C-alpha cells in the first residue's frame, strides 16, 4: 500500500513547525510583553471601579439593586470578581510566559557578554566622534603603563595584550538593570499569585460591644485562595469597645470625616488581653493576619413587642449608608411575633430635618436621629429554609399595614418614641443608635515577595537610567617630526598619545571624561586648557 502523498507547500506558506516557531517569537517578543502589560493594567480598572465580591459583598449587592439591567451582563463577564475571572487569568499567564521568553534568551546573551573581552582599539581613533591627542617625551611603554593604572580604577581592561594600545570598558550594569527590571515584574506577579493561592480575604460588620472570633462561621463574606486551608486561620478574637469619628463641622468641608478610630480589645490565642486603636491604613496585625478598618455606619436600636406584650425583637440592627449624608437603609424582622410576624423596612436619618417638605439628613453625625419605617405583617419567609439576606424583606407572602384611610402606616420615630401598631400587632420603640464598623480580615502571604519585586524594579530602573555603558581606548606610538612612525633608536622622535571613547547609550557627554583621562595620563591636577 503506497503512502499518501503530502501536499506541497506553496511559496510564502508556513509549515506547522515554522508556524509554531513564528507564534513563539511573537508571544515572547518585547512588543507583545508591553502590550500584555498594558492590557493587564486596563483589565484591572474594572476591579477598582466596580465593587468586588471578595472585598465588599454588601457593596456588590447594593450595586446590583441599583443597576438591575447591567447586573446580569456584569455577572456573565465576571466583573464582580475580576481578579478570579478566566480572561484576567489568561492575560496574567500570557504575560508571565512572554516575560520568561524575553528574559531567558537575554540572560544567555548577557552571560556571554560578561565573559567576553572588551574590544580591541580601532585602527584609527581619530575617526571616532570623541577623541583627544597630545605629544609627550615619555616612552610609549610608560604611557601605556600609566593608562593601565588610570583606566584600571574604573574600567574593565582587555586582558589580551595589544602592542600599542590599552582598551577599557564599563557600564555592564546597565543591561543588568534592564534584565533586573523585567525580572522584577515576574517577581511581583509571583507575589500576587502566591497571595491569591494561599491567602484569603473576609469581611464582617460589628456593632459596638460585639465580639468577633476568627472562625469561618463568623464571617459575613469569605473569599479564600485556591490552596487555602482552614488551619491557616490564626487563633484570636477581638471586641469593639468604642468607635469615634472626627467630623468637620465648619467650613467648606463640613460633614467630612477627618479620622476614624475603633478601640479594640483582643486576645491572641491564650495570651492576656491587649488593646489597639484601629484606624484607616493602620491595621491590627495578629500573627500572619491583618485586620483593616474599611467602613462604618449606624445601627438603630429598636424593640418590637407583639400583640401579647412579649418582646419579639430587640437590639441594634445594621442599616447600610446610601449617600454621603449617611441616610441609611435597613430591614428589621420579628418572626416570633404573635398573632402575626412583623417586618419593618425604611430609612435612618442621622440628623433629621424637613427641607421643602422632604425628609433629609443635614449632617452625617447622629445628632438628631430619626427612623422612618413601613410595617408589614404575614409570612416573612424565614421558615421556608431558603437562604435570605438580612438586608432584604421578603414581601411575597406579607401585606403592608395600612391606616384607616387606606394610606401606608409609617413609623416616624425619634429616640425614645414608642408607637402602637394597628390591628393589635404590638408596639415599636426606638431606643437609640449604635455605631458599627466593617473590618476586612486577610492573609496575604505573597506581599513580601511583591515588595521585593518593587524594590528590585527600582534598583533596575536606577541602573538603566544612571549607568552609562562606555568604551575607552588609549594608543601611544613614537613618531618623527613629519608624523611617520619612528625607529626605536630615533632620539628626536616624540610619543603621540591618542585617547578616544564611545558612549553606547548614545546620549552621554564624553568631553569631561576624556579630558579627565588626558589630565590623569599627564599627571596634571587640573585639566589642560
């Protein structure tokens, strides 16, 4: 049986091997690495603009509620978890591959260049753009010996002897700086990869006087790395003793917070209790875990008594800020109330005022708080077994409580107010306001690797910018009065010394360098005029 004939390759058509080689060259080119680095920076922009589920799940939920049409599209594009998405990982891995393909061949070339000798002196130094020459009575041997002494202090000399010249070279660290800079990008990417695989981020909202224990069940949201294990959690707990905000009350910046401070008391394992003032950008570090203060708000303290006079609900309830004035939205649920379950939904105004008939908060501090709540009764859906957000009220099987005129029954309560609900449902009392803080608890094992990469990048950049690769040559020969080479025994001949240099960076000024070398060769303290 004859073998199948192979289709002939037409002119300009690449074979499979050539196509693979061409693709590899394109991927590992410096141009591709720069494009991928730019794409990575652009791809990180949505992660900074759009709330991320691994950082603030509450902000993601609120964003979805405010943008109901865009939310499904963003979810399909993984814009709520950009750094875990397939397309971001693809750019990330391609950049690593491209950088490795760029750096490894350049390292081989640089290694060969380090072992190579500086080039021999050109035949005619006077043709170089930067050169000097002078005559002296010293012999060529004395001049060349002096040249080796002068150049040997700052230049790497050619080991192979030249009969009438000395060759020196310096500035090899410039290319080392370039390679170190590119290598540092790999180190930074490796640091992020280690942090993403072995680290974790979690968030929790804590009301004043509440305690957090570092276990998975205590987190409101938790985003572990791919290789995270529960054994990584450090054994500690802390209590929020107090929270203070320093508000600007005068001037153009009135209503702006100047500082936040949460007073914590914590235990690290079985150690004695310690205190710490948690501030923005000043995390509490316990072992390998960092605790960051990232948000705050208000939790109105409400007591609900049912129709039989029993307390169905009491305590602070977290309300989420909706704007800069800290008008906050929240839901209160009393599933044990009799004769019917009670649900409250509404807003908290920290400093309530009426402006042209509309309720507003004129200052973000809780100076004159008021809660405005709508009342619902019926089945709140808490017994169905379906998970339910504490910030959402399920109204599918409830009815809104109305006044006798058919308008919604609204509770407008200041601190200390108590209102009786219609139809014998019970009473609602507004007891006060407690502050809450949101903390992010995380482990980032790769942060020191990333920091090392940044330091290496700065060192490499400094070497690339400030190290000048230069080559310098000194030639000495005996000439007669007519300029021709003299015989060894000619006592009337003089020694002509030529000094030339070449700046390989293309933007260096060699005039002072050559002038200094000539002055050193002539044993002059000052350069000749």
